[in-house]
């Protein structure tokens, strides 16, 4: 697993966090996130495709120019999504950002993590944010 680094391709033109082809999964504690990451690696997922975000990292995303504090309206749900995970980050939640461009990869990851403490999950697809946890 690697530490999260925000890359320009993870932002929309308006500066909102939108990492297409990734899962953004939140966990109540750092230990929960690391346990989930170990489960994924045990099932063959490359740790180089998994990043850990601390509450501080999540707050930085919310404070980005197009982030949760932006006074501008959002044409889609991405701004509200950032606001939601910023709120969880303020409560101490950690996140894993996992590169999983295909539907099959997403399904496999969610199957591996069944029973883990996922508090919030999103899949960023082209033009659609898919809720993974209800």
C-alpha cells in the first residue's frame, strides 16, 4: 500500500475530486482500513494500486479549490460526495483509494471486503458515481 498522492487526473476541470476508475472506500479507523488492505493483498491485489488516506488527506481534498467548501453549485453529485466523506474524515475515518477500472475488479474487491467495516463506498466511473455501500 502506498500513501495517497493527489494527481491532476483525479480532479474534474472545476477542481473537484473525481478519480475515474477508482473505488473510494472509507473505514471507521486506520486499523480497519489496513485490515481491509491486507485482505485485498492476500487475494492477489497489488498494493501499488491501493492508497491510504488519513483524515488529514481527506480534509485536504475537501479544501481543494473545487472541494466541499466551494460556494459554487455542482452540476452533478460529486461535490455532495466530497462533502460526505469530508464529514466522515472529521470523525476520524480513513479511506482506501483502489484502482479498479473494470466492473469485475470492483465486484471482486467488494466480495473480498464483505464483512469488513466499510462505512462508505463509491466507484468513480466516467460520468457516474456509483454507491457501493447502502
